[in-house]
C-alpha cells in the first residue's frame, strides 16, 4: 500500500482536486494499480461527443496497452486525439455510524495522454505474449501459435503512464467524534475478485486447468 | 441472462458497432447490469479536455444516481454538458486454444445524456436512503439520522437510462474449427466479487455485522 503522496501532479489536468489526501503520483503506485486491474475505461471524443468504452488492458514498463480490431472506431479515434483512461478497483465496503460517512476502500488510476499505434510486428508479438502470460503464466508456449494474419489483424495501442494520478482509500471508518457510541456496527467489509469452478469445454483435449493471476 | 437483442439502439451514438451480436438495448438488461455494479466511470469534458472519473452509483427506476460534494468540479461540469457513463463487470476468463480467441465474459453498459441536479430535499433524502438500503438492506433506520446540514452539502445527480446500450458476452470458447484438437485446456474460469472477513472498528459499539447485497 502506498505510504506517501510525495510526488507532485504531472500536469494540471491530472491533479486530483477532491480529497487530495488520497492522491498519489508516483510511478510505482500507478503501475501496481494498473497491474491489479483487468479492465480499464477509455474515454475520448469523436466530433465533440464523449465516448467511454471498457476494454481489457495490460502494462509493459511505462505504458498501458490495449488491443482490438484494427477497423474499430475506437482505435481510429484514439490515434487522432487525446484520451483519458480510468481504472477502478473496489477493495472494501466502509460502514460508518452515519450515512454521510459510509464509503468504499478503492484504488483508482486516471491517465491522460494520446495513444500511439504499435505497428512493428516483433513489438506486437512480444506485447501479445506479455498480455497472455500476465493473465496465465506459462500459457503462451502451449497455445496454437499465432499466425501472421492474426497478428496483422490485431490493432495494438499504448499510452504512456507519464501523466497519471492514483487515488487510494485503504483505511477504516472516519465517523464524527460525537457518533462513536451510536449502537450500530462500524467497520470495513473487504472485497476481492474470486475465481469459481472452471468450466471445461466439452471438446477440450487438454485437461490441466492453467494457473491464472488470481491463483 | 439476456436472450435477445430485439430492441433497437436508442440513438446513433449509443449504437454498438463492434460485435453487435453482443448488444442489448432493452431496459431490463441495462437496469440489471447497473444494479449488479457498484462503480461506474463518468466521462465528460471541461474546456475540450475529456475527463473520466470513477464513482459509486445506484439506480432508482429509469435513472442512475451519483453523489458527491456540491463544490466538486465534476458535479459542476456534469450539469453543464453531455456525459457518457460506463459500467463494466468481469464475469469470466475465456481460455481458447489460440491467443486470438482468448476473451472475457463480461456485462457492460454505456449511457449517454445529461445529468440533472436533484435539489428537492425529500427526493434527496429518499434517494440517499435507497442508496444505503441497496447496499445494506435494513441499515438506514439503524444509523445516526442524517442532518439537514449533511443533506444540504450532498450534491445529488441523476441521468436517464433512456440512451443506453448493454454489451454481454456469456458463453464458452469460440475457437477456429481446425484448432479444436490442440492439446491445451480450453474453457471458462468464472469470476465474481467476494467479501472477506469483516474488520470491526476497535471502538464499534454495535456487534452485529449487517447483511450486504453480496450476501
């Protein structure tokens, strides 16, 4: 868990206005939250209309990567203008003695900038491998190898994590002092993503369920 | 789970372009996904810059509600222009025999429109009650009652679910026919949000942990 908010905001638009005591601008806090999440929301404009679309992401070094069909409207718009990428993880329900102080523990990241298209085939191949390996360590080499046609049809985009902010709440209940003896339970109920029983395809030849990042 | 995509897109900007076989525009599918999620991302512009901010939401009837400090930049911007609200729930990891056909099962919603400020105190009170009760059935009446000052300081906004689309993937692996005998496990690993052991505040007088919508 981040302990300090010592790094400064990288830009005016990335500076957190509300509850700045929850703000973090250091690269390691941002990277850890990006890695902990699977889905981000990518916001952008087309002809003045704001769109925000959820998509799977992964991280390599100082960049967040997304992929999609090359012909998609989103991928075209993202190389033509600025974007804002949002990640939010719900970590706990915070139950106070007053409605006002109910809250959530969470980790979130907001990234501003412009996506760049990755076109080099070796870079694309390496990134898609990192994507699969990040979800399922050791799986890439067990798969039917990717074809040049598939690689070519995949649009790959990345955005620098340079202009990013993180916001973290990871503490207990903050009630008003005069409410502390109110006779209702106060505390935090943790939340996490859990995996269920794997559903093997009827025609699956492989029998060993792979490990995932969720254990 | 939704069985048909019979309803038409409510507008051009809300029409799903990619993978339209996953699109649903009926109100009941949209409402069910809004209800199943806790956090949405609200995207909007300020002076041409797109921002996207995660926040807690709840639903009442045909509207999605959010709240925040009255003075917040977001709440001001949202009553001045159009917004796009996004919800995404990760339901499963889809593991195919080829990298290309790996996917996720998910439910997502995208809502376009303009938020309206709710100012009537009785409406605000009723909505905040519905918010708390939606998370923790029966809790509102056990809390220290909300004060007029707290109610007044809370900004409440709602957006109609009229111009919304849902996108759902809830099926198994779709590999290429020639890959079906590739010797690697293929199937779906379900994902869900789970609660952990409640962490009671040291000074909590109440002892009974409340029920949550997560059971």
